[in-house]
C-alpha cells in the first residue's frame, strides 16, 4: 500500500482489518457514506434544522475519526460546535467539509482502486 497523506494510515488499517479486500471495502463504505453525510448537512442547512445539523455533523465526525481523516474530523467537530449559527457561517463550514471530504475520497479511491461515486 502506498503511503497515505490525508488518511491516518495506522488508524484506517486498525479499523478496517488486515487484508487488502477489507481495506478496499472500508474505503468504498467511507466514500458512499461521505456523500450521504454531505447531502444531509446541505439539507439540514437549507431546512435551518439545528438538531439535524448537529446530529449529522456528530455522526460524520465519528466516521471521519474511525477512518483516520483527521482534517475532516476537525471540520465536522467545528460544524457540530456551530449548530446554532447562521446559514452563512454554516455554508463556510460546509465548504470546508466538502473540501476535506473530496480530498479523503480522492486518496482512498486512488490507493484502494474504489469507485469514485
């Protein structure tokens, strides 16, 4: 496996198992779920739902930690912390989450030859 830059390789491998197949499966699951979480954050922002925003940010933060996506984890933590803020501020944080999501997805797709959805 190539050296990972965005994903904490040790943490990712600890949680995804010891085989290339399990790494690939975990990478694919991360990619699929990441898209769902970003869509859910957009929906929560558009609906001005503080509870949904907080809940989705919290769940996504957990997945980011599990996968070793440290910058994404921090962005999700920030999103969780600002659930009561304005839509303009949420959009800025969402932009950061989307950027870090794309970086993590690209690295996982490149390394594990997963489908880039």
